[in-house]
């Protein structure tokens, strides 16, 4: 029971607040494209809503997508982690979908909060709603650094109250016109879309009813698939009752000026208006909170998968998966402010809403097909799934494309901005990795052993640690060998090479130790899940402690005066930071990519901070990255005897 309450409070905020604006959007869109608002149009719209919630949310996400869980975790990057080993190029739809979902996280708070607050205009027509909306959204973002552990306790009860209110208001509305329930028949949806001229373009407004389905999948890790599936029965029932109640009210008011009326508030008794608006506002705050938290999780996963620059992540509470990303928090806040001040009301924002999320849904479908292939789904079922959802989602996409001039351009602009950052970071890292030169460590082991015992060289550190990207135990980057042996010979008693492998499982925390030369050269490999914080300094200390307790290594100082007192030797990390060499002669797109990559890298988190290293024991060395060496040139040496001076006559 507690799990169901948590599920209601965390994952249904976005889809649960859609009754605030969906039918209003259908009526407004009908007026714009010149459709007559009649009984057939309203019944067709309701039929489309019912079957959209059934086909998209229930079948695709609640039944099928929740099966594609990565150790209980969901979302587009978790789905990509399940299939990336088979087809690495699937990172492209994952990036597109992830960025579109980030754009959706920027649009959800303004449209939800605006739709709730604008209900006050019924009683107070001259009320300036923009300052109220700005204030509420700002408070939501200010509260993020405190985490949602305290507020989260009230999320569930508030959403139970919200959905109960939706259901009760809907039932009251349906009782006035029970015949509205005939719209459950898909025939009415067919009539609207295929027979009614221009009816197809209403799909852009209809789609708003399922915009929270992707968030439902992304938040699976917080609630569990069973809780989501059970609670969805209650949620879907409440949503449909309210939609049909609004439809019944609209049919009973045909012939009146209903273009600017919000049927959601119109079905409320006049005396209940202020309490209803208050509950709606709380629900939209929860919806906004859910999308913001989802954006934090998305960016954290993108960082682990190396498609987003390193940024600071904080953990404001002990809840599993509860994180706070300050930079993303304020980027989202700035975007919300721009959207509020540009569009100024919820009706105008509807044009920008929906386009981003249908792009995400399309990308999820492509990844889902690959997952279904991986789990050996029968080919006929695979073809049915792909065909059905490509037709449905491409139809929604086409219907949303006409919104681009009216506001959809902002959604595209936001999505493309995030995509550009991800693509530059991903391609830049690929270019760097391609040019990383590895050498065989075995060839240098005798030299490392001699260096550690060469007392003619002053000791650099008792324990010297390098982070390596080499997957094989006996491979090492040439830049590390250069740093130890040539740049400035670094004598140490023990050389440690630490490798971090980001695992496809979300919460893996394992390590492996290889004693390449006992008490002299040691390799430690950490296998960390893509949702695990990379606190390398903390983990490394724990590993050393366990090795000492097991008698596998001696970390006492090698200085005679200190060793007798059992004093532990010092530890020093060396971080090799690459920079674009002046020797490069870059051409074409690679030049622009690498220049952009290093510009982004300048503003991102330093590697020592990103890996959680103690800055007091870290040395950062700059290493030139030579992508395209300068062209060969001839430089002739001239000796004094070859110099010839022309004598000029005097006078």
C-alpha cells in the first residue's frame, strides 16, 4: 500500500495534470483551423484521448516498456544501456530522445503551473498571473537543493486527493449526460480523424494527454513496475472520468462562447473553485518536481555514459537515486522563465508542448525494438509492435509539426541546443580515444622496479596513483609512462594504476585487484554502475584498507625513521589533462568539434573533482593532444663558413 502511495506521488504528476489543458487545447485548436465545435467533434476528441491513453500509455509503456528494466531502472538511457553492446550506433536515438526529454522538463513547469493559476481568472479576471507563476516556479527550483525527502512524504497523499477530485468531478459531469460514454467506441475517433476534414490536425492537442508516459518509464526505479501497473488502474480511471465529465459539460453548452473557457474549472461547483485551484496548484508543483528530478537523473546517466560534460552532482538526502545537479537546475529555471515571459499563458504554451515528448517516444520505440530483438521476441509480434507504433507516433509527430511556427520552434531550439552539446562531447571524446596510444606495460616493468629503488632520484611519493582508461591489465597509456619516466622521473615505492569501468547495471559496486609486481606495481579496476557516484578517492582508500587487512600489501612508509612507528606512507594522484596542441593543423569538421569540445571542457568540472579526488593530494599535468601533426617542412642549417657577404665598393 505504501508503494502505491509513493508511485502516485512520484510518477504521475505530469500525466495526472493533463486534464487541466487537454480538452481546452482541442477546442482552441478546432477554432484555429476552422472546425465547427459540435457533438461529433467533442465525442471524437474524447475517443482519441481514450485510445491514446490505452495504446500509448497502457500498452506501450505500462505493459511493454516496463519489461525493459535495467535491474529495476527505466528511462531512455537505461534502455540504451541494455542494447548498446549489440549496436553502439544506437547512441544517436538515445541522445535525441534524452535531449527532447530535457526540453520537456523545461516546458512542463510553466504550462502546468500556468494552467492551474489561470483558474483564478474566473473569479478575478484582472489578476496578473505571470508574477504568481514565476514566483511558484522559482520556489520549486530553490527547493531542489534541499532534496525531496521531506516534501516527498506529502506527494502521495496530495496526488490521491487530486485523482479522487478528478474522478468525483468527472462522475458528476457524466451524470448530466451519460450518453457521452459512447465515445469509448473507436468509431468516433475514426470519424474525427479520417472523415471530418481537418480533424487529423487535432492529434497535436490530443497528444497532450499522454505526455507523462515517458516520465512514468523513467521513474520506474523509484517505485517498481508492480506498483506502477497497479496504481495506473486508479489513475487512468480518474483521468478518463474527468475527461468525459468535461466532454459532457461541453456538449451541454454547445452554441455558447466556449473557446476561451477552460472546461476543467467549469465542471467545478462555484463554491469549490478556490479549494480546487489550490489542489490543482499543489498537483502541478508535484508534476514540476517530478520532471526536474527526472532531468537530474537523465543528466547523471548521460555523464556516466560520456555523452554529457562532467558537472557537479550533490546528494541532498539518503533516498536512493535522489540527486541534485546545480548547473542543470538553473539552466532549467532560466528556460522556464523565458518560456513564461515569452508565451505568457498556458494556451500559448500548448504549441510548444508535446513536440519534444513525441520525439522522445519515437526514439524509445526504436530502442525498444532492438531490446525486443535481444530478448528473442517472435518476429511477427516485433513487426506488429514496430508498425503500429511507427504509424501512431509518426501521425502524432506530423500533427505536432504544424505547431512549429506558433511555438514549437522553441521546443526544437531547446532540444537542438542540448543535442549539440551531447554530440560535441561524444564525438570529441571519440576523437581523443582514437588517438590515445597504448603501450605494453610488461616492457616497462623492469624499469619501474629499478626506478622505485633508485635512491639517486628524490622520492616523489610513497604511493603514486594514475587513472588509466586501458581495459587490459598489461596495457597503459604512453602518456602515463612518459609522465613517470621522462617528463620528470617520479620515484615511488608503489605504482598504482586505477581503471574505472562504467557498468550497464545501474548500481554495481565491485573492484578487482591485480598485483603485477608484489608491493611495487598494482592495478585496481572498479566496476561502477551508471548511477553510482564516482567517489574514486573514497573507494580507493577502502580498497587499500582491505588489502592491508588481508596482508596483500604494505603501505607503511619506507623511510626508516617512520616505518618503525608504523606510519602510513603518503598517497598522490596524478591526473593527466589533455589540451589542444599548437602543433595541430586541423581541417574541416574535426577542427570545429575539438575546439568546441575543449571550450565546453573549460567550463565543465575538472577531472579531479569529478572523480572525487582529494585535491590536496592531486597533481595535474597537461598533456598535448596532437590530432593532425603539422605538415613536413625543410629547415636548412647554415654554418658560418658558408655565409657569403657581398662586398660593396667604398665611395
